[in-house]
């Protein structure tokens, strides 16, 4: 049946079923990809920041498809803040721990005093731990920046 | 094998070219989306599967995994491209972009 | 021999990206620009894979291409969602209104 | 719970493809990452459906996929014909049409909508319950809907009702 432009405009539903179903199928894969980028930081391009961006983008995609309130049910505001602070704490904590144990700031080989494995492998493990912290921070800060900007700081309906 | 890869790749570029000419030549927004949505999906599928096929020329476990990863991009484009087209069409309809009409026909 | 094929295909893609840029820059409405940018994103994904083949460093460039494909899709959806709110999509109209206001 | 386990299995196979490294360190990290994703988005892949239903749908999609690929080739050739035709404006007659689909499940409807977007001369504008609004480029494309594609999707995804 042929219809006019105005009629089609009036019939656009509130919830977009096509977008929602596709996004549902995509989000877990994007999240796992983000985690993969964080974990394989020293073999492939990437690391904490890039993986965090992909992870944050997956939550933003969820928020775009289902609306801002649904995304706040998915990742609550308090969890978001706690994760952001934990991420920053991991980064600075490890860096300061190195300094306290007698090395330089972010000098991972000093960590060998806690757990005696050779300093070279502590380098890679230390970088890995720091990147997990950076990833957590970037993810949650990206999500909260999106929340603030999409709803002009009111954290209500949003885009 | 090399010929097949070349053939797939050239046809991919051909459809990319069709899509590009399409969005440059077609008269209105909605018909441009036709060129963008369909041709780009097919072209990306052809080109990316050619890359996955070429990647298998030294057959090993690692290269098979890499080819699977390349194929994942194909799956993703297959899901993402129609969804993006749909979202853009809907946005255009809501903001009220007028479709092109042939002279003499009424809506 | 195959690397020559890949190189010429990559060059052709770059040319097509420039042609698409015409629509992305000059499209009459904002939504035309979004379509143009989305198409450039698809071409860039393929181009990244081709660069990976040319430099024989496939595993690294696949990661970049995958991330690019994800972010391209998310950016398109986000831009659509944003411009759905604004009722004026012709940038020229906006410029004209601004000119009137300042005059 | 079952949905979470199934998500975990799917994620683990995806991790194996992504990572390609099977030493103990990376494998254990992979298990942790998959667990995290399964905990956070366990319900997302299955949207409240039973796991068996989703698995059946995936196999139905595999059966339907080759035909869809062929339809996309045809549609791209048609776009090529219109685009390269010197008087292309004569070939076009854009129109919006609306029709009801017979498909029952959400997934089948969305598959149908996406397939319409990918096949000759039509783009899905909106989908509300069983009503679809489609923008068609030519009259023949508009008249061909719902047509054969709906029957094929019904056979692939909803075999018990066909």
C-alpha cells in the first residue's frame, strides 16, 4: 500500500526494533574485543587506552540504541565512579609502590622485591597491570562524559 | 588461486566504484542511500574475502585463525551496514528531507 | 606479482575515497555528509587490510581494521541520533540565518 | 544462568579466534575476560529467549545466507545499471509503501527488514510490530514485496509455522 511522506513520518515508532536487535548481537563481541586489545597490549597496536575506548564505545552504543536510562541500569552511576577511581588508583598505586620499594616512579623491576621473579618479566607484568588500570579509567570516564554531554548534564532522557 | 583473489578484488573495487558514482550522480538523498548501502556491503564482502583467501596461501594454524578474524569483519559489515542505512533513513525522514519526485507524479 | 595487484587496488581505493569526499564535503544536507563519511569508513577498513597485506604484517592491521569498523558504525549511529533532534539539516540555511543575525 | 553459560562458550570461541596465543598466561586471561563479558552482558545475546531457540535461528540463518548473498549481487548489479544509465531519472520512480508481514518472531522480522535493505531497490524505513514501511526506488521493486524473501525467511527461521 502506497503512503505519503507525512504518514510514514507519523508511523515511526518510539523504540527502534531493528537497531535494538542488532546492537544486542554486537555489544558482547565489541566488549570482548576491547578486553582483548587491553590484554594483548604489548603484542599488537593498542593497550589500555585503545581498549578502554572500544569498551567505552560498546556501552555508548548500548546507550544510543536503548536510551540513556537503560544504559544507566546496565552500568550504574555508582559502579561507574567506583571503577574510574579504582583504575586511577591501580595506575598511581603501582607507580608509587615502585618508588617506595627503592626504584624510580614506574620502575617495574623494583617490584621484584615483593614477588621474586626476574625483573625482566616484572617489566611486562607491571606494564600489563598499569594498562588494566588505564583501561578501566578510560572506559568509565568515556561513558560518563557521554552521559553528561548527551543529556546536557542532567542525566535524564538524553539523546 | 591468485587469479581468483585478483578477480574477487577487482570486482570489489568495481562495486566500490559503482557506489561512489552512485552517491555522486543520483538526484536525491534516499536514492543515494541505495547506492551506499548495497554496493558498499557487497564490495567490502568481496574485497575482504579475497584478502582472507589470499591469507591462506601459506597454510598453517595461525593463518587459518587470521582468516577467521578477517571473516569476522565481513560478518560485522553484514550486520552493521543495513543497520546504519536504516538509521540514516529514519533520521532523514524525521528531520524531513524531501524525496525526489518525477515531474507530474503526485505523492 | 600479487603485491602489485594489492598496491594498485589500494591506490584505486584511495582515488575512490577522494571522490566520496566530494559528497562528504559538499553534500547539500548533513545526512548526505554522514552517508559519505560512512562509505569512506568502509573503504578505509578494506584499505587497512590491504596495507597489512602489503607490509606483510596481517595480525597487527586486522586489529586496527576491526576497531575502525566498530567505531565507524558507532559514530554513524551516534551522528544520526544527534541530528534527529535538530530540525534544520541544510547547513546553508544555518549560515544564512547567522549572516542575517549579524547584519 | 543458561544464557550466561552459552554466552561464555560463544565468547571463548571468539577469544580463540582473536588471540591466537594458547600459552597458560594468555589462556587464563582469556577465561577471565570471557567471564567478565558473560557476567556483564550475559542476557544480551539471547534477549530472554531460550538458548535452543537462538541456536536454531543461527542454523536457519546459515541456510538462508547463500540466497541472500545472491540477492545482494543482483541488487548491486541493478544499482549499477541505474547509476550507469545515461537517462537514469527515467528509470526511477521513488515511493513509500507499507505492508504487513506474516513473520511472528522478533528475530525473523529484523532479518527480513535487513534483507529488504540489502535487496534490489528497497530500504526499510521503520518496523513497528508487524507493519513495515519501505522506501522503494522503482515501481517493480515496490510491487515485489513481500514476495519470495518472506517465504524463505519463514522456512529458514520459523519452520514449525510454515
